[in-house]
C-alpha cells in the first residue's frame, strides 16, 4: 500500500461502515487498549504519521480517513449537507470500531476530526473512554467569536458558501491555495513540518473535484447542522461525561479567540473536573509541527486509569 513506510508496523484496510467505505491503518498489539486518531482539514490520516507509531507501543491504534477525505469514499451530496455532518461522521466511527470489536475506545481528534470526536462523545457516550481534542474550541464558540467581529477563521465563512463558489475559487489554483493555507496555519509559516511525501499526498487528494467538494460540504454542515447540534446540546443539558484533554498551539486558532480554551469548553462538560488542557509551542498542526511534545502531552492522559 502506498505510503506504508510512513506507518511502520501498520496494516492498511478499507472497511464498509454502511453509507461509506473508510480507509484506515491499524497498528499495535491487537489486545492493547483501542485508540482512534481522527484527522482534520485540509489533511488526511497521514497527518498522524509522526506520532501513530509511538502510540502503537501502548495501544491498538486505528487511523482512518474521514468520509470524503483521503482514500475513504465520498457520500452523495444531500440538500442540507447532512452527509458531511459531524453526527454522521461520528456514526461512521462507531461502525468502524464495531468492525474491530472495540465497543469502547479512546479518541484523539485534530481540527475537523476533533469536532467529530466531541460529537461522538455527546451522541455515543458509551463508546468513548477518554477524549483528546487538538487545537479546537466548540463549533458554536467559533461562530459566536466571529460574530463578535474577531476575524478568527475567515475560511469557515467562505468554504461554507453555496456551491460552487468555494470549489471554483480553490480549483483555480489548488496547489497554490493548499500550500498557502498549510503554511499560514503553522507557527513558522512554512511547509517544513509536513514532509515531502505527506505534502504530495495532501495535494493528490485535494485536487480530486469530488473530494474538494466534500471538504466544502464539511464546512457547510459546520455552519448549519453542526452548530445547531451544539446549541441543542446546551439547551437540553446534554454534556460531555468522559475525561477530556484539550491541547492547543500557542499560535493556533483557540489561542486567538480571546478566551481561555478551557473556559470555552467548560459549558460543554458535565463537570469541570473532567477537563484538563495544555498549550504547546506550535501553530495549528501540532502532531506534525511538534510530534514529540504532542505525544508527551497525550500519553499520560490516555494511559490514566
């Protein structure tokens, strides 16, 4: 399988989870505690290559491409963008882990994958043992922050614009847009953290029109269904009930919201005592910019009884 050298000791599989087929890599002792790593935008499972082998020394590690991304299949577009909602993606994760006979597992998510991860903890609390979220605050908080006039993440707005506006804008220079975006979100403002093979893979995935459209649909769902789901949870009193650690980059998005990332997450927690956090000197892409520090921040939390 292509890029297998980036995940030594891992097997590659494609699993039918119902609506879509998810590509994933699987490594570590099959009897070890299960852990799933969920990537973000505009990347794929390959973003975990620098830390997944280290985690596999302690866990049975499953590293999928989210639906629409990488080598996973693309779901048909629905008028309300529900096919790329975090609720549907979370259901994919449950089905995937069921295929591996893991009814309960730890979850680490970055960016969009972290949004899938916390939706998983809210919709399927019985499946999540521990939850780690990398460089995000809740979707609702992101939108509320931007509505206050803080230009936190302008890409959220224009990627969520009706099709084919963002698809056409990016499609005019996919390679240039992707390089500019990846570099801009790092602390050093360059492409060095990604490595040539990973970067080439991101470009290959992003230049496929149906996958670019799926990414935009992801943000359209974020602006509507995902935000509404957050609002409904707060109104109904549904909260995250598992130990949760938030890790963010000093130059990442949560650091720019004007409030502590832990304060941003506190209203979504059943108890504040379940929540912990740590800032790392990095930009948005912590697992690639600072893999050793990120691993050191995750391991004690994930290994805690």
